[in-house]
C-alpha cells in the first residue's frame, strides 16, 4: 500500500518532467527551423510611375474691368460669380457730362463747316470781285500816267504831277497783286481753304472722341466669362485706373501646381495627367503639362507647373483646389516588388532578402521606376520569388519559415 501510494505521488512529477522535456524539444525545433514570417511574392504587371501634387484652378489670364472716364455709378446689373457673355453691360455710369461734351463737339463741327462754306460762298467771290476792281483801277492808273507823260512832254504839267501819276499807277499794280494773292488763298489749293478744311477735320475727330467717351458710360464685358470679383456699387464715383471687376474668361482653363524639386527630373512638357477637384473627387478629368517654371521657390523648394485642361467639367470653378496625378513613365509587364522589401533603395547598392530553402539569402538588385510604394526590379529577381520585408529584422543566412497565409 505504501509503494502504490508513492508511485501515484511520483507520477505527477514524471508527468511534469515529461511536459518540460516536450516543451524544450518544441522550442528547440522552432529555434532550429527559424521564426515564422510573411514573405512577398515578386509579381509582373503593368506599372505606371506618377508624380502627385495639389494645386488650384486658374485661367491663363484674368481681365480687370475699369472705367475710362470719371463719373458716378448709376447701375450695376450683374453680381459676383455670374456668367456673362461678351458685350454684357456690367456697369452703367451717369452720362450727363459726357453727353454735354458730345453736344459741344457736334456744335464745333457745325461751326467749322459753316466757316468753310463762308470761305467758299462769300470770301472767295469777294476776293474775285476785288481782283476785278484792282485790275480796273490799274488800267485807269496806267492810262492816266500815259496822258500825264504826254502833257509833261508838251509842258502843260510839271514833274510833281507826273510823279504823282506814276505813284498812283504803282499803287494800283501793288493792289492788283494783293487781290490776286487773296483770291489764291481762298481757292482749293490756297492756305485759307486748307486751314478751313483742317478745322473741319479736327472738329470731326473731336466729335468722334466725344461720341466714344459717351460709349464709355456703359462698361461692357470684352469677352465671355465669369465675374470672380466686384468692388463697385451704385453711387460710387469711379475714375480711370481703378479696377471695378475681375473677369475670368471662358474657354481655356489651367491647373497650377507646385511640384517638389526632387521630382523635377521626372516631369516634362507634354506629359498627361489625371485631375480631380477636392470638392468632387469622383469626377476626374484629363490635363496636359504645358509649362515648367525655370526657377525654384527657395522657401518651399517647389517648382510651379501649369497644365492645360482641354475639356473642363462644369463643376470646375476659379481657384478651386485640385489633386493632380502626372504620369511620368509607363512599363508594360514590369517586375514589381514592394518598396518596403528593398534595403538601401536610395543608395547605389540596393538589396533584398530572398527566401531560398528555408533561409534568408541576401540578393543585390537593380531597381528602376518607383511609385505608389512599388519598385520596378530590373535585375536580381524573377517572377514568383519570395522576398522578406525590411520589418522582418532577419539576417542573411538565418533559417525561417514562411507564413502559408502570406502572398
């Protein structure tokens, strides 16, 4: 009875020792087999490298609307954010002053035309009549001078009378030449006629300018677009040079983004991009890179880039925030691996730990494009190879077991 009791007491001790030995054996085997880790399989598929940036919508140019005359605002028939067509009245000014100036200019034209008619209808005939009178006076003076010469030779008059007759003839001749010049100036090639015609032309030009200034009382949209700013109200006194409204023209739309300078070597003119507005992330549209600023912002380390949008969606608004995905390279059927599995990827000697016969083997690789957490493998691996992530913290040559659930 005592031996049986002793056996039962030791049985638990034997069982404990056996369990301990089993546990030690299990952990020894696990240690020998190595840790169980997840491995990534190298895959082959189409690969696109892209540069992602954010920016805003912007028209290639904005039209600043202002007044060309000083006047009081009578009416503003449009509102900020409104779409307008070319020729739409944006601001109406009180036209009283410009209308008065227009009337004065029209009257000045009539006055100049009246002076020209007076020259043709009155002064020219009077000059012609004065010429005929001067010619008649000269004939009479010459005849009297000849008679006095005969009388002087016969001794009937003295030298003084003859000199008076000669002077009268010379004066009549001078008056004839003056009348001829006066008639010439009133003719179509004369100076008085030219002055009168010039005065008419000047009056017409001034009237045209006055009529144009009258048109300035209605400020119209030069192109179709959207009013994105307005700083004028009824009753304001506006002056030339003051911006009253800002118009974003319809048609061309551009996206302006800031690209990190480290990606400058990847972008080029003509590259395609996919854009989405932050307010409408599901509505994506195409764009094309058309401009790269030659300078770099020293404070942000970014380069300003512009993209044209050939078909802008209706929801797009001026200065709207957008996200841009620029396609910079494409590789069909590329060999791809997660960037989280490539050691020293930014150095000249990248490498990976590949699973071979239950061990981690260090393999140097040659990498190509990178995007979206993926790396293109140009050399060193094959499709289907299983590679360990950097987070596995294993050393080359170490035994391991691949998790069967890992891909």
